[in-house]
C-alpha cells in the first residue's frame, strides 16, 4: 500500500526562516510527512519544537549525527526516508555525506558546499550510492521558468546571444544586529564560505541562466565589493561579465545592499528569433518578445501553459512555496521510485548543479577583475 | 498535549478544483489533518481517493450523512473535529445544519446557501449551538487586504466616497462541455442557485467592499444578463450600481464572459484623504494614492507591513493558497480555543457575512434595473 | 504654392491650461500657424499675449466677434482660415455659429454645446455651409486607440458583449479656490452646463466607447452625485449603466473626486473572440487578450503597428500632445482639401459626435437612477 | 521687440528619422523658427524639402558650408542664429567648428565627435568664442530625470553605492538592408566611428549615470562584441563594469541585438538611504524605494513634482519630443541671453559632456576585457 515519504530535517530551529518554509513546502502536496528533526542543540527549544511540530520528543534530536544514527536503527516502516538539510552552508557537506553513508536520500539547500573539493566528494558519493540527491534551487521549479526552458529547448528563441540575470536585494544594506540570525551567519565566512552576495544569490542567477538556456558559462570576469562593515571583507554587491560556450555573452548583477529591493531576481534571454523575460516577484507571467510583432504575455495555467507544474487555475497566484513544493514532490516521487525499483525521470536540480554552483562562486571570487575560466 | 485539529471534507472528489485546494490550504500550516471525507458517491472513485489521500478506506464515506453519523460514534480522540463543505451550493445548508446538529464545527464555501431563509436558519443554528462557523471568503485573508482594512479603520483614507470593485473572468465565455464539471454545476440553477455570475464572483466583490471599508451597501440597482446559451437564463455578466449607508457610491462589475480575463478581482476605494487599490492577481502590493504627494506602494512584509498574516519575507510571492490557509489556521485556532474554553478573537468571515452575501445575490437578481434596498 | 493653414484662437488667455496645449498641438507638425486670437478681454494681458506669442498686437482682439469681423476683411492671403475654440463650454455654440456664418472653418473643444438644441443648430450649420468642423475628442486620435478601432472593425474581437470605460480624476476632490480658473469655470453651471463630471470627462468615456466599437449606446441608467460643496449641486462623481444597440452592456464610471488619480481614462472591450484594454496614461500599449493563448501587448509603431498615426519609432514615448496634433493636422488637411476642391477622408470627430455627446450628458442627468433612451 | 530664434539645420533630409524629430522639438514651444537648412545634397530632394517645410528654395542649401557662408552674409534681422547638427557622427566636428568660426551658436547631436582630439578641439573653440553650444543628450531633459538629479543632490539617497544602467534595443538584430538609412550609417565605421552600440546608446547610459548622480566613472572594464555580419566588427552588444570616483560600482549593459526591445533605457541608483528607478519607456514615473517603508511612485507634475520642466498636467503623457524640446527651448533662451548680454543659467548638456562621452566610447573599445581609467 502507498505510503507517505518520511522526512528528517536538519536545521530550521526557532527563528529560522528557511526551516519553516521547508516544512510547509514539504507538506504542501501531502506526500511527505515530517517524522523527526535535528532542529537545534538547545534542549529546551528542542522540546518546544516537538510541541510546535506535533512530533514525539524522542525524535527531536540534539544533533544530525544522533538523528541519522538513531533513525537508522528504527524499523523500516517507521524510520525517516530522507534527510533535508537547511543549515548554514558550512555543514552541508558533512551532513549529506553522513546521511548517504547511512543509506538516506538527501535534499540539500544551496550553495551545496563551501569548497569545490567537498562538492566533488558529494557528487562522487551520489554516484557511488545511487541515492537520490536534490539541490534546492527552487527558482528552477517555478512553472513559467520551466516553460521558458522548454521554449528555448524547442528553438523558439533561435540561437542565444545575450543573457542578463540580476538579483538585487536590500536587506543587508545596513550593519546586521546579532538578533538577525539570518543576517549573521550569512555574513560570517565561517558559516557562509568565501562569498556572501555571490554565494547566496549570485549563484541563483548563475544556476537559472544555465538551467533555462541549457548553456554553460565558459568564462567570467567579476567586480565584487564589500560595502558594509563587519563582514570580514565578504562581498555584499557585485557584477560578473559572462561569456557562454556558444558565444553568447551577458552579465550577472547581484547585491544585498540594493536598498529598497526585496527579492528581485530577474532574467532576460535574447536569441536570434525572440527573447524572454521573467521576474521572480511576478512569477506567473513569462514575457516573450519579438521584432516582428506583439510581445506575448504567457500566464501560468492560462490556456494550459505550464499546467503540469501548477496546482491552481490561472489568476489564482502561486508563488515561492509552490515552487519549492514542486521540488519536494518531485524528490519524493524519485525516492518512491527508487524504493520500488521503478525508473523515474526527475526534474529537480542535482548534485552536479551543486558542483557547478560552487565552482561559479570560487571563480567569481578568484577573478578579481580579470577573466577566469569556469 | 497539543494535537492537530481533525477535518472531514464534503465534496472535492476527482476532478474538483476547489477540493484539492481546500486540502492543501488546510494542511499548509500543519495544524489540521484530514481524517475523513465524503468526496464522492462512486465507490470505485472513493477507494481511489482513499489511496491518493493516504486515508483508510473506511473513512471515505459514501455520503455526508454517513460521515457525520459514523464519525459521531468514533472515540473523541479519533473522530473529526469539523466539517469542511466544498460541494456545489445547493447542499451547503443541509450539510452545515446536519453537522452542527451533531456537534461539529463547520467551515463552508460561499455563497453560503441558495436562499435567504436557509442562510438565516444557519445563523440561528450557529447562535444556538455556539459552534465555530467560518465562511470561506478567502480574499479577505490576503495580508494586503487586511492591511487595507486596518488603514481605513484607522482613518487614513478619511471619509469614504467611492468604491469600485470588479471581478472579470473569461472562463465561461463559451458553451460549457459536460466534462467541465466546474462549469456545469455553476451554470445550472439546481446546483448554483438563482444567479451564476453575481452569485459566484459578484458576491466576492460585495463581500470585499464591505469587509475592507466596514460600510454596508444600503441600496443597489443592477443590470445583469445571460449571454451564452444553455444557462437557463442565469446571468453570466453584469454591473451593479451601489449606494452605501454613509453616502458613498460606486459600482460592482462582474463577468464570466470577459474573454481573456483570468481571475481579475480588483478593488479601489476613494476617501477624502487618500485612496487604495488592490488587485488579486498581484496580491502582494497595496497602492495608496494621495492628491498631495507620491503614491505609496506597500508590499507584503516589507518593513513589517502585514507581517502577522505572512509566512514569507517580502519578495517571496505568496498567493491564493496562503490566503485560504490563513482562514483555515484561524478557524483551527478558534476550534482549539472553544475546545479548551479559552476566549479567541477570530478574523475569518462568519455566518453573518454569509447571510449578507445571500441577501446581496437576491437583491441583485430582484433589481432588474431598479433600485432595491439591501 | 503650398502654404500653412492659418489659425485664430478664441480662449486660451493667461492661466489657461488648454489654450497653451492647443497652440503646441496646432504647431507640432508645422502645417498650421497661429495668426490671431481673442485670448482675453483684458487689454493689458492682451498685449502680453501678443508679445509672448510673437503676434502683432492688432491681431490680438478683444472679443471673438471683433476677431471674426476684422479677419473677414483682411486679404485672402493673410486672414485666418479657421477658428479654434477653447473657451468655457457656454459660448462654444455662439462662437462656432458666428465663425461659420463668416465662412470660417471651426475646430471646437468638447462638450460641443450646453444644450441639445444648440448642438443640433451647429450640425445644421455645418451641413448648410459645407465648412470643415472638427470636435476635439483628442483621445480618439491616439494611435493605439485607432488600432483598436481597426481591430474591432476587422472582426478580431467577434461580437462585442461588454464595454467598461472609466475616467477617474482626483483634482476636484477638495473645494476649488478662486485662483484655480480651470476648477472654477468647470464647477459653475453658468459656464460648464448641467453636468460637471459627466460633461467634462464622462463624455470622453462615452465618445471613446462608441468610437472604438462603432456601436451606439441605446439606453442608460445613471447614479451621479455632488460630493464637494460649492458646485451648485453639479455632479462630481458617478456611474452609468449602459446598454448598446447590439445587446452589449457595460458601465461608465467617472469621478473628479477620486483622490490620487491623475487622468486615468481606461477602456476595456470584450467580444466573443478576444478583448482589448487601453489606458490613456500608458497610451503606447494596446493589450489584446484571448481565452486560448497568451495576451498580446501591441506597442505603437513596433512592427508597424499604428505607424500611420506615429511620429516616432516605438519606445520613444508619444503622448497627449501628439494625439491632439493628429486632430489638428488632419483638420488642416481637410481645410486644405476644401480650399482646393479636392476630396478628403478625414478621421477627426465631427459635429455629429458632438451632438451625440451633448445628448449623452443630458440623458445621464435626466436618468436619476432610471433607464432612459439615448 | 522680442523675436523668435532662427535655426538652420544640417542633416535631416528625406528618410531621416532624427531630422523630423529635431524640427518638431525645435518648434514645440514656439520660440524657434526653422529658416534654412542643408538637408540633402540632392537638388531635386532639396526642392521637395523646401516645399514640405514651407521654406524658400534659396535657403535650402546644397551643403553646410554654403549654408553657413550664405547665411553669414544675410542681414542680422534675417539670418539664422544657430546651426543644429543632426548628421551622421563623422562630420559633427567640422560642421560645428565651421559654424562657430562664423559666429553661429551650435546645437549638436551625440556622440559629439569621432575622436577625443576633435572633441577637445570643439571644447577649446567654445571656450575661445563664448558661443552657446548644446549637446543633444535629450534623456537628461525628461522632467523625472531632473527630479532624480535634484533628489540625489539633495542627499535623499545618501551616499551612492550602486549604479545600473541598461539600454537594450532590438532594431539591429538582423542584417541591415540598404534602404535602412539609419541602420546603414550607424553600422559603418566611416560614419559612426569606432563603436556602434556603445557609441550610439551605451553613451546615453554613461551620460545619464553621471548626470543624475553627479559622480564620474573612474575606471571601467568592457566586454563588447559584434554579433551580426556586415558591421566591420563594430560592437552591437556589450556590458561595461564600472567603478566610480566615490567607490560606487555598477554596470552598463547595451545592445542593439536585444530582439524584441524597443528603446528600453533604464537606470537604477542605490544609495545608503534610498534608491531610485527610472525607465525611458515609462518616463512619467520615478520610483523611490526604501528599506523602512513603502516605495513612492512620483509622477510628473503630480503635486508639483517636476512642474518647471512640464507642459501638461499629470496624467497627460509627455514623452520624447517634450524632452528634446526642453533642450531646444533652454538653448534658445541661452542664445537670447547671450545676444542681449544677460546672464543665463542653462541646464542643457555642454561641450564638456560631449568630451566625456567620446572618452567613454574610446575607453570601452580600448578595454577589451581589462580595466582602463576614464
């Protein structure tokens, strides 16, 4: 008989933004149930989380290691199926490896790891174990992003010439206070890695550029900077010139000090026949432009557009949670298929996308205004 | 110990749009679990639903009566807490009454009932039993709608003069085929009542106008029409002139034959000091306009705006499901409070909003181009 | 040899908004030259106007009668060709009649006259004299409005079902001071006529609805009101239910107390095949919507759209002055054709549109909440 | 007695886009009259132009030299006051020098010259002669651009950190045919200079960035490319990383092969306190964003914003022609002041802006992916 896929969550303790978001997204389609977690090391808060999440206290573990070890020993019909990692970046690799070594599938936040070596170790482990590994590049799962990818794969844009991706945010325009947990770990090299802005959001722009076009960045030249004190010199703003393998060119701009900007990820791709434009803050619309006629504004699930990735009819706005849920649901199906020995064609980002993202971050930091290969 | 609130769902069988939406919204915040349902009378489909929803077959009942009766007999720690009704309109009243007669709280889709008499019977029953009753006017639960309501209550707009609400849709611009279940029951007077367009969506415009302003429509004059054959003369398009108790005036326009329109509910309210504008298809933005300075575009959860009704930071789009989930979660908290004898101030629409909505629909149909009191 | 067409202007003295606008629009294409005027009765201001407009003082007349009489006596190669009337409404009729009686062509601001009788007298005079008469319904001359008209004439929208025209402004939301000349004469029945809001801007909505669709309003029911004191009860806000000759229906909403609104004329027309939407404040875009595919955003002069009414390439915004200039230029060509005995197919609104507009205003005021024929 | 300022135009023959635009803009405010021109060398077309422009044939000259020489000999009350140059780029310098050597003021299209040496020679000549010289960077004259400049000068944005300017166009996405005169001379190094895209439109982005912020670019690194054959290798697409004198950074992106784009110049400037955003295709709106409250959408001439550069009330769209007319009118006033020995504070771009623009183009081409000083 069909059963729900069981999730163990690492990270997402009190005050975490992304933990609560993961829990909602995972449960959205009703196929995944949260059965345990290593949300926090604080035993008092741990109890509170158990209460809040309707979990037995004994399955709210004090550490990811304890969680993975204890769950391994539970009966097959009870133990978690996969580990979802939404901790700060620096421990992604060790948790993921530990989970896979114990036979658990893994869903991991991005950027995947701090170093390229760690990233490649994860990729090797995925190949070795055959486990399911999904990287939470959730913007790839918005319906209209996938429609865009299909259009380009279908040749609707012709040969791609120009790619412009931008991701301005304003939330780190000032010095971060200690209470701002999000802001604190993201601006600390010990937890976030060698880049703040490009690591956190520039990497989304990179991932989306390559995901939608199917093209790889071959070379880049960056100009990044730290504006706000207290960030150990980590970049909070920058631009990256891009050259793609097919001769296309363009630019990624990202900033966390772009005051007044919310989460304004936007991508434009120009080909020889047509161009597309998509904005994350208006995710239901995909604009396609032509030189020889009217621009077309495609809307999610209007006249069937992107229907297979939709839950609601057109005009009933979907957003960030639905995008993330698309990845969780796809991931749960992949686990289900693996468990049942059935082939499955997943659409979520993989460990190899993770490797590429980490390489991008390192190339951007290494560039220092000169061209480097990617 | 804290527990989840348990839902039994009536309606929402295979092919239902709104049933799946209710299930997602109910589970979004993790406080409600679906434990049973009367999704369909077809026993084969019933089994399929059980499988799809991970429910035991014995709790997928063949009728709402069977569900209510059987659940009543289950132990307190197991049986459903409330009935959620998302059937066609004609059986809302009987299900709701039956549920309350058996001591179950009720959440009901709108329009609440077919007739004013039924609506008032429901209101009387709610008063008599003290049970929790929520009406699913989900648009009232969008964060920026509530921010608008607060602004007006706070006097930011001054005295209200003009209210314009519109709700154009295009999905019924052509004759409905039988496979289109949604379209079929909504255009059939037996299931939908005396009005199609004004009942289904004009009533949202009415509800939102009164909810946001806190004013009541005192008089109206309508011009409604049936354009597409096969609807037994039920209106699929119309406009309603409005006069409000305070002297304000305005208009509601609604259409299901407004070809090319998705779900374009929009409301504008003009006072003596300022005006507001909100569009359901861009629900994260509330525009406030002035004669003596720049218009302000408030955004959900930016600088704390509407934070208490938000799950995500600004710029991470929320939408329809989150709005509906706001009502479900508020409703579950109200049930929890009732069960624990704790006072609770709910924000969801009530049975009295339902009475008003049904009266509105009847007044619109009765008007036939003349002024009638509401 | 080709020569410029010579204009005499009545009205548009110091402080007039519309006078300066007329002068710019008339000269925009370089075919019309202002040669004289009756701008003001004040002899000091008159001299100042002569200086400002580089006109000889003797051709800045103290009254329209003096202007028309004196110019009549000038040699043919010198005297004005036509009279442009941009005075308050109450003297449109007498000036226009006097001008035509002296053989001058006339361009007149709208609404054409205060009464239906005056309007019909003008129409009779135009028929009798064969002179060129243009009514300044400038919104009909925006390129994308004319593209919309062509689309509908071409059947692209199918049979028209719904027409929604709105014209909210906020500039009269407060009591008008005496210095506000615009506001003063427009809110005074002696100069503006029996309606303020519907006469000034509702009539634009009416004209545009009929112009674009080619359909006539057959019946209407209005709800209009005076909100701000000091307007002798003249409406400054209202809505009008519409029924069209072909069975289409809809609504016109207009307000001068819609605080925060600039000049937000907008029209939407829904047919059986497609719908169009146009906003005066974003006049370069015409949106066409469909049920079976993506909306198309046509842009002025992109891929040749509306090129024949354009001066600039797409993306180089044109606006209000260019619209008005389209009428002046067309009008000048019609005069040129008349003078040379050449046939000419003009596109500007005629005296018959003016009659219809005056009838509309009177019907709206007469309705008082009941249905009246138009 | 006051008189109009008299213009002689070089360039703008049949088929020229920018010539007709200059003539309209120059006449818009009624202070300038076109008295002569060297529109074309073709004597037949020359006569046609005389006819079309209502000019005597003898003042439609066969060359700019003839025009300047002949006009010099006319009586003071008759001869042109200034020369307006809207030819291809390669002859700007020689015409401007010749005109100034004959004592005529000059208005010149941008880019000012082909080489830095020519640019500096012009600057020297302006200093030497004291003549009025205006450079047609018309985007600086849009009202909301000037409002933005004032806001920044006023400290409203705090210290500037990030500047993003983009100028995508699609009109050169394909090979240019011979009939496309615009396209032909702009893609030919003999007439356009060493850069096509960056020279024609990148230079607008540069000028606007420096104009609005009052900051200078200190260093840049470009990545430019020629995509379409037949352009002698001239760039038709590119991005330029920027570093400003105060430590701000950012990027200019420009393209003539961005298919589907009209004339989408846009600029965003982020400071420590607020940010601004302006789009040329929606020029009436200036968005100001904050981290601690709602974004404000300022509109031209609403509540007096930018009123001194406006002709029309808010909501009556102004555009490209009005921007250009702002420069012509300002220029005419400067000439008038010079002729009358009166001091005058002009706002139009000067010969020094022209020098800077030419230096920018040369730096971009010289960069070839490395950092160069500007």
